[in-house]
């Protein structure tokens, strides 16, 4: 599931995808589960409204 603000990314090639993509900054294994992980993702602050 996800929460927060969604941003429309146009596919016209005028905007760089690098500006919008999230960055995984930490990965934890889920205790007691094989091949299950929690990934912490951050997005640039300027994507969100004030």
C-alpha cells in the first residue's frame, strides 16, 4: 500500500525521470521470513506541496 501525494509524470521527454524517481536508502530483512525485505524509499522534497 502507499500513502502520500502522487505526482503526475509526463512521458513527453521534457522532464528528466531522475527528478521524480525514489531512492532506496536502507533495506532490512524481515525477521523469520525467507526472501522478504523492507525497503525504505525517499523522494526529493520538492515533489511535495507545502
